[in-house]
C-alpha cells in the first residue's frame, strides 16, 4: 500500500540526485522475493501532489485490500519532489528546501490509521531523509521499519528485511522527536528566526545531547534500532591510563538468529567548570554473532574522548576528574556503566 511502494526516488534530492541505470521499487522487491508463493495486491492509498489531502476513495481501496489479506505493508513518508521528469523538482524533502513541518503529507496519517484498524498485522515502512511525526498512529503499529531513500537495490533490500531473510542491524544516526516542538532548534533556539537572522541559543545541546540533558523523551532515540534476535551486555571493564582509557565488554547473542549489534560507548564528565551534555557518544563497534555466541570487544577512548573546547583558552581541554563510561544499545538504553578518574 502507498504510492512510495511503486515510486522511483533516484531522480530527486539535489546532490543525491542521479539518473539511475535502474531502480528496484519496494513493490517490485516484494514481487522479486515472493514470486508466485503469495498473492500480492497493490493499492495506491494516497497521491503524491502539491497540497494533496487524504483521498477517501484511495483509502477505502487500501482498507479493502488490507482486510482481505493475511498482512499489509504500507510504504509511506516523504518524497524529494513532485515531478521527477523535471530535473530541478526538489521541492519537498531535499537540500536547499525547508519542509514546513515533520508531518506526513498527502493525508497519510488518515490512511495508516484506517489500514491498521482494518488489519493489525500491518508493517509501516517510512521513506524519507529524516524524522517524521508518527504520533497519531505509532501506539497501534506492530512494526515500523525506517527505509530512508534506499537506492537502486532498495526494494530488494527492504523485502529481505520484511520477510526475514536479512536480520536488520541499523541504528538511527539522529533523534526522532515526538513532535517538532520538542526539538532543540525550537525549544531552545529561534528557528526560523526573524529577518533572516537566527541565534543558536541551543549551544552544544543539539540532537541527543539535548534530549538526554533536558530529559525530553523522544519517539525514537539516537542509536535506536531493533533486531530479530536479542543481545546481552555483561562484564564491562574500563582500564584508565594517562589521559585515555580502554573499554572491554562482553556481548552475547541470546536469541535464535544470527545477527549484529552496534555497541555504543558514551562518556559523561561528572563535574565540569563548563556546561556539558549529560553524555556524549565517543566510540562504537559492530559485532556479528551467531546464536549463543559471545565475544569480548575492545574499544579505545583517547584523550579527545574526554576533552571539551574551552572558549576562553581557545583550545581543547581535558579537565581532570571523574568520568562515567556507559555502554548501551542506544542513547536512551544504557545497560552498563563504570566510573574512572583521569
């Protein structure tokens, strides 16, 4: 379900814009994977057009298709522009253009809510280049996959994840706020400013540094990403040296599927003469594990992992003191921590 299921996106975006030799759409990817093993029904669901609102007829067709199916997959979200036959049509989700908000355009919220009600076994695949407001229906969705703009082979890749041939291991490189007003550029800053002038009042509190420090719960945190298996963290050991530290941690795949986990190491200075974030990502490592397998991984934290830029001295400074080293699977999911002195 969804026009993004059958729409090619390579011809938009600005610097990512290419005349691709070919592009596998999500719908084609599912057809390639399943072949004649299943009956695939497609419904457009919404129209991609300027100022387009929800289309009751298209929603009704999508609901009918979902109701008559074992499961439904909605490909929704954003688009670079509207008419890709025009090389310079990058009028929506593209560089050089500010989107008006984080909302789903084209009446997609109404579509998703109706389809979820018709068939609870619905997977929602988000297409786009950044956070999307999913607050209207997220609590009723059983599965959500972030597809971004996946490129020429994107349809095949998404199909393999949806049907379990590939175990996903991606992590969000940004925070998804629950609503736009929760973001630091709006909460602390002045975006979009006045008369072409914006003061960046948020300072260092951007991204997860803001959400963690100000205790604002996001929709999906920086570093968040699920797997079809489960990983256990244990035996964190941090050895402090001269202006550096070595982190060792044991990761075990306690599930039934082979998979990969991205271990994230955050650093917090317990007391500082300048205002610093609650914690900052300073190292990460991806580890591949078979079911039941465990590995001890080692990560180095050099001097720059503990430094901050001193505006008065105009240089990077390592202020001696106590630091907390945290290991987790996302910025809001810290599983182990240890304190050291430098």
